[in-house]
C-alpha cells in the first residue's frame, strides 16, 4: 500500500460523518433488539402452543422471514410496504424518517424469526416431563412456562440470543440500500468524497469488529457465569 | 564487492522493481488482451441503459466506448458499474476506461485522468408540483433524493447547505422514492432528469424541473493516471469524431428531436479538457 493514510479519512468533517453513522448503527441495533425479543418470544410460544392456528402462524412467520434474503426484505419494507398503508399513516411515515422506521421494521422481523427458533429450541431442551409435572401439580400452561420451564430454558437460550444480536449488529449495514444513514452509508459518503476506499473501510471494519468482539465477550462471560445445569 | 559489481546488481534490482511501472503501457496491454473493457452505468438513460428489445447495453457512453475500441483496433466490451464503484474499479484495473457519465472535477484529477469533455450538462432538481417549490433556495430544510457516489450530493449541499439529502444505489431507485412522495425533490444530471421526466407520460403535470442548475458538469471519459499513450489515442479518437461530424450525429441520435429529450441543438463541442 504505497500511500496508506488514515488521517485523510479522519479529518473533523469525515470523522463527524462516520461517528453519526456509528451512533445510528448502534441505535438501530438497540431499538430493533428491544422490539424483536418480545416478538420472538411470542412467535416461539405460538409454535409451541397446542392451538393449531397459533402453531401455523408461528411457522409462517419464522419460515417466511427466515428464508428471504434480508436485502430483499429491506427493499420490500421501504419501497413496497408503505405504499400499502392508508394515506394518513403513509404521509406521517414519510415526514418522520421513513428510512429509519423501515430499516427497523425489516431488521426486527428478520431477527425475530431467528431468535424465535433459538427460544423455541431452548424451551424444548427442558425435558417435557418438567412441564407435565407442573401441569399435574395444577399450574396453568402459562404459569408452568413462567415458573418452571422458562427459568431453566433461559440459561440455554441466552448464548444463541447473543449470537443473534451479533448478527443483528452486522446486518444493520444492509440498511444503506434504503438510504438509512448508518455506518456503511456514511462510509460510502466518505469514500466518495476522499477517494480513499482502503482507509475508509479499514476504519469501518475496525468499528464493526470492535462492537462485534464486545458482544462475543458478553456471550463468553454469560456462559461462564451461568452454565447450563443438567436437570 | 567491487563498486562496479554493486552497481550492476543495483541496476539489475532497479530494473526488476521498476520495470513494471516504468515500461508498462496500458495501451499495449489492451492490444495484447484483444479487447477494451469500458465501465458504464447502465442505469442512466440515454447515456447507458439496457435496451428492452435486445437486452443489451446501449447509449451515448456505449457508442463512445466503441469509438475508442475501433481506434485501438480491438472489440469493445462494456461492464456495468455502480456510480460509487466507478473510480475504484478503474484504479484496480477491472475496467480499462470509464465511459460512465463521469464528471470532471479538480478533486478527482488527483486519482484519475480525464479525456476531452464528451458532454456538458447541468445538474438540476425535479420537484413535485404540489410542493409549491419554484426556486432552489426553497429546498432549505427539505428532503431530496439522489444516487450515491456521484457529484450530485456534494453539489446539492453546496447549492443549499441545509438541505437533507438521502442517497440510493441507483438513480432510478431515487426517482421511485420521489414518486412515492418520500422526498420533495430528485437531483440528477439534466439529461437523465429530463429523460426521467419524459418517461412520466401523463404524470408529467405533477412534476416540475427547477430552472436553476445546481452546477454545470463537464462529462469525460475516465482513464487511469499516467497512461500517456492511451490518453493520446483516446483524445485523437474523440477529435476525429468531432472533425468528421460523427460526434454531432451521435449527439442527435441519443438527445435529438427523435429522442425523448428532444434537444434542438448541441451547445458544446468535444474540444476541451479544461474545467
């Protein structure tokens, strides 16, 4: 590399752009995570439920969102879904950062589909006799879940959930295609303005890697601190 | 080691290390390879786009590529590039020249060479008529859309500093965003903008192209830096094109009264590379 010069992409102006992008990527991850987790739990419970319609719904959501590339889904959420909304809702959306709202919507359903499967497999890993015993003792289905099954399942579920969080963090970069001004979008702006692609993407790679490694470290810590107990 | 030996070794090493730089000539490489690879956009009618009838890339930029290839004496091959990928692809040698609506700017001179200007166009903004906007200054604080990686975004911000610009991978995507009312304006090169306007058909009454330009763009072919033989040949080919009148014909083929753009006259000549 004859003239590798990191300083060229870290001038005040470019640093400001990259920092804005980094913060928005973090925000996208955080907001999506907070919505995706309850949604994923709901989908997982649907799939485990004894009601056939709920099982069908859970199955459809998981297989639908998990099996379509995220890039396609984001373009769909941005260019197609808003056109199907009622006029008033649509104009409200377009006046309020549609790029961010649509990115969160797309990432949420995609991430929730994967998280739901991790939650479901974690619950299924708790022997079914535990649930049967709780039911036999007179707990309702939900109470058996809450008091007996889920506390055991959480230890199994959390590490793969952290892994999905890692994927979510990386997947935010795809939102650049719908004009969401996250880190990748700002990186492309800096590259265009500075003609320094190698330096720009070096900085961006390090930023993604730093956060990814933090999330990985969290997973390692959790598994040491709360190991899965054999029932 | 005798000084003469050292000198011979040093000269030998210098020859090994410097020769690819000192003697490499892209023009000779292209001749040896037997084809000229031109980077085009393919999403920028009528500069370069996919002809729906033949499913091949055609347009003003594609014809210019063929003019250069004919001059070299090899067949032309066009490769489709994203706006933002143009200069990196040229620098990394994946295309031989750029024929991709590339604006000649001072900043870009640091990384690529430019041929004579092949087209002069302004950059303008198309707005929705119901926005009530008639002047550039009224776009302050409003959202406009355009394509990533070109001069559109920086020029727009220069013209109206407080404008909010959102960019997409291709110009047609940005135009869809305008049509879906996700933004108030769509920024692009004048020809591409008028072409998009022409395609609107009956919906034209809902849109206005603001008369003020945000900039005047000199479009040129992009060449790798320090390739004097190729640059001379390209410019010779362009000068011949102008002198023979073929350049004029090429302009009217894509922009003239029979095209969607209906330019009655050509306001520039291919004779300068100054900006």
